[in-house]
C-alpha cells in the first residue's frame, strides 16, 4: 500500500465530485460557502485503500482547518478548504467545474469565495 498525502485525498474528493458524481452540494450563508465532501468510505473505495487508512488524513485536514466533520451530517469544507477546493477546480478541473456548475455560477462562486474574509 502506498503512502498518501492529504493533498491527494483532497484532490480525490474533487475528482469524485466533478468526474464521477457530477454533483456538488453547496451550503451558502452570509459569511461562507462550503462544499460537501464524499464520505470517507467513498474516498477509500476510490483510492482503493482500506477505510481505516483514510481516517487519519481527515483528522489532519480537520486539524489544519480545511474540513469540518459533523457526526451523522457529513464532511464539508471550511472557508479555507472551500478556497483550496475552488483553486483546484479552476486549475485542474476547470472544464468539469463549468460543466457541473455552469460557467456563470462557477464564476460567481469564485468571486464570492475570493472576497470572503
């Protein structure tokens, strides 16, 4: 089994959202934009690794303020994680991001995320 980085796990989440599920769940409020992540089990399946092997990476991402986990609710990006995800979407997955969200919504979300404090 090869060693992963949480960057690779994060990128795998983006790939699942944009190239396999073709669906993105966004939560908006007056202060933030957050994105729902795939489950840890789904990511483990995608990365072809045992579920228990993925969990420490989520703990690292949570510790670093990239994601937040809520029992029985799911995993979502924090403000910092949303910025990171949209940077990845704009560079590595631009075509897929515009396909899933539509170009206008993608651009508007990018604008809002850039101006979030």
